[in-house]
């Protein structure tokens, strides 16, 4: 048996395993089955020895032995938690837009963050993780505590950028909740419940929280923390204790909540504009329908009076001069104009003037109605495009969109 040189590594008990001594002396030794190393390119014996030693007890690696070969480090990659990759430019930009503090950025950058379109996102946040963020209309992001990952759905439309920013902040606050100790979580849960209790019953946040919690009541505190943190603000802030915790992760929470209200306002303003335009369009279409019915009715009346005038004129013309001289006529025109009793030639002359007037006026009225109808048709196309645009945005909020509604 070879004595153990003083420069050999020792276990925490001070003992040096005999096989280490043998290996220094050049004595070969077979490794037992549990320590078999997968076949790969030939390595120095030292690398195998280190792996075997780690299997017996990782005291060498953790004690920081000097001058380990590079390939030894590579053989241990499966045993060491890899450092997170630097955040992408997109993630940094989202952190900026979310007004995350240094600590908030550290949490976000320390996770495996994925910003995904609808196809790539599909199914990623369904039934996985302990703290999924689920909106009432479907999952749009999740913080997976077990794998320290944040997965966020990003709508394609640039007008919904604020939605992505809010979701990133929401999931970061889930990660923040996980770093708080139990006593602090318990204290904050009561404060958060008090805040939510003051919100109007019709505030959509209640539905969002309920959808996110689902059947996992234990997740309610972290959901309250994330939803209140990103969507609820009051002049001067909320409870100072609550704001002090939020300030650790968000440098300007009022600005973060403004991100939420900003993108929601885009949809609300589009909806309001559609309502105003739709109401005006329906009123115009009704007015056009009335005007068209009136023109059509008057045109039919004019046609009848034109025929009547022609017949009466022919009848009078067939009379003798003496008969015409004695004949007196009165006439109430189709529009209510009264031609009083007068010699036949005079009454017919008045009727001829009314007919000539109507032959000009009615076509002009019909043309005006046609122009109004064309304008209404063009407006309907515009309003329907507005509706389609809003529907598309609303669908884009959900990775699994539903069938759009039609303009009534």
C-alpha cells in the first residue's frame, strides 16, 4: 500500500481514499459499475477519477480544487445549474416598457423568458406550472416556478404591444411573489383582498382573477399580487406597505398601470367610435329608406297625373271652341296643390306648369336619394371594416380566437 502524499485531496473526515493514492502512484483500478462513464473521445485518467470521486462524494468539486483541466469541467456540466443566458433585446425592451426596477429586471432576466406568437405559444401554459396566469378568455402567459421560466403570448398587432408589456410584468410579479417569505405573503394577501374589495363589481379584474385562480384557491394571493400590481392604481398609490413591496420590483407602478389602461383604451375607443358611427349609419339608412319610398310614391303619382293630364287635354282639345269656352275645371294635384275652378284652358295650363315643375324636381330628388344611398353604402363598408379591425384585435388577444361577430 502506498502512503498518501500530503498534497493529495482529502475528504471532510481527513481521509484520503486508497484509490486516489493508487492513481497518483500509477496503479490502475477498475471503477465499479455505478461509475461507468458513457463512451466518448478518450480523456486523461484524471477526468475519470474526478467523476468517480464526485460520485462517491462531491467534496473535491465544492472545495474548489485548483487547476482542473477544462475538459473536466465539461464532463460535469450535467451536475451544475447553467447560468441564465443574457436577456434578449426584446426582453430588455419589454422590461423598460414595464418600468421594472433593478430587482424586477434581475428576476425577469434570471428566468428562461420566451415571447411567442400564437402558433408557438399554443398549449404552453395549459395545465402546467404551479402559478399559471390565465385570463378569463384563455391563457396568455405563465410563470413556471419549477423550471424558472416565463412564457408570454405576443399578439401580432403592434397596437397590442402594451398587452405584451403588461403580461411580462404580470408574470414577473408572480416570480416576485415567490421570493417573498411566508409571513410577508400572508400580510400582503390581506392588503390585496382589501384593495380588490373596493373595486366596482363590474370591473373585469374580478373575472380575470377568478379565471386565473380557477380551482386552485391557493393561487389567489399570487394572482391578486400580479393583477393589482399591473392594473390597479389610485392617486398617491395604494396601502403604503403594499406599495413598498411593489417598489422593490417596479420603479414606476403608476406608469405600469397606465400601460394597461392605455392598450385597453385603444379597444374601448375603437368600440365607442364604432357605436357612434353605427348609430349614425343606421339612422341615415332609415332616412334614406323613407326618402326613397317618398320619391318612389311621388313618381308613381306623377306618372298617374301625367296620364290623366294627357287624357283631359285630349278630351278638351276634341271639343268645339264654344264648348271649351263654356267648360270650367278645377283640379287638386297629386301633391295637394289646388287649381281652383276656372275656364278649362286656364286650369289645364296650370296643370301643365305643375307637371313641368315635377318633371324637373322628382328626378333631382331621386338623384339626391341615390347619392345618399351610395354614401351610406360606403359608410357601411367603412364601419364594417372598423368592426372587423376591432374583432381582429380582440381575437389577437387570445391565442385561440373565436368567430368574429357581425355588424347588426
